[in-house]
C-alpha cells in the first residue's frame, strides 16, 4: 500500500466550487480563468485560458488526452437490501474483462451521493432495461487502506443487453458529485480531443481548449501531441492513491516528447492523466517509448518527474492524491503559495472550474539525449 502524505494547509469554501459548466455562466470554454505559476521565481500571473498560447514557446510540446467520457452513472436497485437502502447509483470505473467491471456503489444523500459501504460479495443489483450487476469481490482491497473493512470499489459481473459503452450511452448519465446539483448532458463532459470512449470521469484539464487555441499553438511552432488514458472513478471522499488505469502512448507522441526534451523545450502535460501516462512510458534512460497497457504508477516527490516539465491542471482538494504529483514538479512551498493565491483570488475548483498552469524550469541538460538529425 502507498501512503500519500502530501496535503496543503488551505481551506476551500463551498463558494469556490464550480457548480455548473462555464457556458451556463455566460462564458466560452476558453474564458475560464488561468493562473500561471512559475516554479523558478515564484511569479504568479492571472489571466484567462485564451491566453494559454502566450505561455509556451516554439519547440515546446503540449500533450493532451484523447479519452472520451462515458455515461458511467447508472440508477440501480439492490435486490436483497431493506427498503430504505434499495435505491442507489452504480458508477462504472474500469473494465477488467468483457463482462466484468470495477464499480462503485453510492447511496443518495442530502447533497448528491456518497459511497455506499455496506454491500457484500454475491449481492445483485437491477439496472435499467432489466440489466443486472453482481458484486463478485472487493477490488484491490490492499490498496484501500481498509483490509477486511468497508469496501468502496468492487469487481462486478455485468449482464447487459449490449456492450457497456452502447448501453451506458442509452441508459446512463455522467458521474457528478454533490457540488454539481443539476444533471448536465454528456457533451458538457467532453473535450475537443475526445476520440475513444472509456473514461468514467472527464479528463477535465483539456476542457477549456478550443480549435482556435490549437491553431494558435500550431502557428507558433508548438506541437500538440496526443495519448489516451481512460480514467476511473475519483476518490473525493477518502483521497486514496489512483488505481490502475488503461493507457496508450503512440510512437508519434513519444518522438515529439523526446525531441522537445533534446532541445531543452517544455513538455506540457494537459492534466494529471497525461503525466501518469508519459511517466509510465519512460524508459530507464528517461526517453519515452510507444507503449500501451495498464499503469499503476503513483507519482510522488520521492519518485519525481522524469519527462514532464510543466502541468496544466485544475485545482485539487487540499488532501487529494494528485497533490503529490504536483508537488513533484512545484515543491511544497511553491504549491502552498499558489493555492493560497488561488483562494484569495477566488478561483473555482473541480471539473467545471478554472485552471492552473505550473511552469517548471527548462531542462537544457537534456541536450545530452543527443537525438540525431535535429
């Protein structure tokens, strides 16, 4: 089990929770606020996301996630539960076979849903269109910190009238938590890069990109490269380390990243999902290779970052596991300072909120990679 003890001494009030998409608030996607913090000198700039191209330079590479979000939340009824506990919500997280998925059960609460922790192996649930789910066994119980205790994630056998992606497209809804009181269509949970369905929750750092921004980056000589990592459910309540996720780094992206690093340019990861995939695909010599499979990599300051030099991300809860990854780039003092500034300036949190670009130092030492024909 990995313990992540990297929290911030800040308090995020409910007034800083983004409760609806920016479009509903009268903003274009690229008009959300952007805070840029420079690790080298602790300088902070406040702007809007449409200015993002101004903070990268010719030769840099911006890496995005092409995973598309699915309607991973399904209404469910527990067959054997008492009346008050029968109705619940089933969140699909990650497939482990054609018919088995990692799932999370959630019970209705005053604000949205909360984890349902009194389920048991063998329990059956009825889903829309007479589909069913049977809880088979806890998923990675050693990773939860509660061996033999409450189980948040289960391996469940699904009996569906169609494949899971088609079925959820018809009968499911996007996963949302208590800070988003209203249900929104799946289109609000997709980025312009979405190509392959598979993420239980949106890779939200890419949400603010528009085609115009991509074109401006290209005209500036900044390469936009793609990879795919399908996200599972998050852990807003317990902040466990991330679970294994499916990823694919194509050869073209590996080459673009290696070339940028050889020239001492920035590798900007759009979201923690991209960081996880790129760092997983790095060889022992810190060169990225084309790879696909499952990653269980947990990035901590002790492990460090070997490939990524800058991260575009949303704002995370003060105890979120992602903060260990951000601390690997920024260090604890810079991250604390940046989050205090974000709270003072009333930046908005969560998937419909504002963004934070953490700019690390350009690593000219990487000329030693010596790629030919540059």
